[in-house]
């Protein structure tokens, strides 16, 4: 669980693929399923704003614009959680290093940046057994 405060500043690179999310140390499927209550069977989920998002049990359907739903935002949280866990951190000041395919960089870069920066302070937790 991400709870203790830490002033550590880290850079996290994320590749927001359609089939997988990739960080420097982790790769996981892009599936996202939202639940109002804590999942009983699933053991890999993000709790964010009183909802539970099960991660990686399937793949997302292709979306031409990654900002059309909250899926890639939630997957970004999961990627950050995986990298923090790998580094032995519970919390950090994170600088995201992300990109888009060249074909979309010009038309979607501004919106994707706003989308990922929709909150300056995030409070979420991850459960992964």
C-alpha cells in the first residue's frame, strides 16, 4: 500500500502500448476493469477515488485516442505503483517520461499531457499478491 510520505523525486518512463504497459522494470497487460467494491477474486488492482480497478486480466480494445477514457490514466497509476514497488518506495515525487507514436505526436501530444497531469497530487493504493 502506498501510504508513507517521501520527498524522493524519481523519473518513471512509461510506454503506453495497446497490449502492454512497459516500464523500465515491469511489463503488464493493459486490461482495466472498474468495480465499486473491493474485488474478491482479483489480486492485482488499484484503488483510486473509492473505486477499484483490476489490472492486467485482459487487453484493452484499440482506442485511436488514448484520452477518450480513464483507462490509460489508471494504467499509468499501475505503472507508477510497479516502479515505486520495484524501487522499495511507498511514495515519491514522480516525473513521468511518456510519449506517443510519431503518427499521433503532433495531433495528440498536448491533450495527452493534460490527461496525464489532470491531478498534481495523487492518492491511490495498489494490491498485488
